[in-house]
C-alpha cells in the first residue's frame, strides 16, 4: 500500500490515542489511513452461532467507533476500516507487510512508574517489516506541539510549532532507514532534529574516545545535511548507558526514532536493549524503524 498508514485498534485508551496520532500523521504525509481491528472467537459455553454473531458485532462496533472518531476529527482524510478474523499479532504483521508505517498503542508506564508495555505492541514492533510507531494512552495532537496558552481551539493547534524529533544514533551500526525516517519526520513538522549518540565507557578511552565518536557522527550526517538542507540539526554525544541517556534526551520531544536490526534468525525478532528501554520509558511516541 504505497502512501498508506495503518493503525491497530481494540477500543482501549491507548489504541484511541494511536488512531488519532496515525490520522494526524496521514494528514501530514498526504496519505490514506487504514484502521485495523483483529478479533478471534473466544471459547465460551454459548452456542457457536450466537457466540460468533455477538463477538463479531462487538468487533464491528470497535472498528466503526474508531473510524468515525478519526473521520470526525479529519473530515477530508481518506479512511478505510478493515476487520481481520485473526489474533492481533499475526494480523498486524500481515498489515505491516503492506503499509508504509504501522501505528499501535502501548501500555508503557514511563520511567518512574514501571516497565509495563503491551505485549502485542512489543511483539509487533520487534518483528514488523515496516516502521512501527508506539503511542501511549492519553496522547493528543496538541502534545506534539510546543506548550501554549490553555483554551486553544483544535483548529489552531497546527499553527503552533512542533516539538523536536529525536534520533538515537549508533555510529557503529548506523543505517539509512532510521536516519531517513527521522529527517523526513523533522522536515514534515518543520522542526529541529536532535541526534543523540551515546558513547559507552570502554575502559579508559576517555575524552579521545568521545572526540572520535563526535567526528564519526559529523561525518555520518554530512550527506543527510546536503539532502535535507532545510532541517535544523543539533547533535549530542554523551557518555553513559545508551538506553538511559537516550530516554533522558527525549524530554520535551514530540517523537523519538530508534533503529531495530533485522536478523535472519528468530532470535532477531525482538527489540534491542536500547530500543526496548526507549519504548518502555519515553513519554512521547516512539518510532521503531527496521534496518539491515
């Protein structure tokens, strides 16, 4: 589906937030939105025909309410609903194979509250062939913009500048896909791109190691500056634990982008240590972008 964004919904608060984030992103890209709900028949004592009819009716209502909600917020957006009779993970992965970006809700509780993250979201983000954006419950369109006076009308929100996009960059395994996704996101939002590389202590390299890392970041980004001359870029090289430092770098951001290396083995079908930490603890939406 060229020019499509898909979002998985299940009626939960986090999926409602994901649907509206996906709709806003589709508007930014000039893309179409596909709203997906996956459902499976539960084992119960009711007669099979009654059970199937009742559960399908509930599934149709969940999908219809999500579609109606985003259409009401974005009347000119092309929105399609899709009901899939399959478990959520395989259903969303099949959709991910046909779309540009998949958006899902997450139960992550933030850096101070714990590590609860929806298992469906994690499994999809760790295996999908396309970028997956994870959105927390309670997020709204206004949260991507810089703070402003209360009482702003919804149609005034797009005129407020966007918060920065943050890219977690590992110079030792950097690939074009996450970098390109981050630059495009910053360009569409006309906002700053903050590139964060964390130089982990390696037993005494000290300032020389940090300086080498900074030079590597500058060299790596040079062709991207040329490709996106209108994107303002700020680079930061810090020393410490990559996951912790990158989570700190997301303070005040509107979106954070991390990479996920694709592996030919089943062991590779998961998030890496740094991406997992960011998904668990970052307050803003997190884009997990697969790369070779």
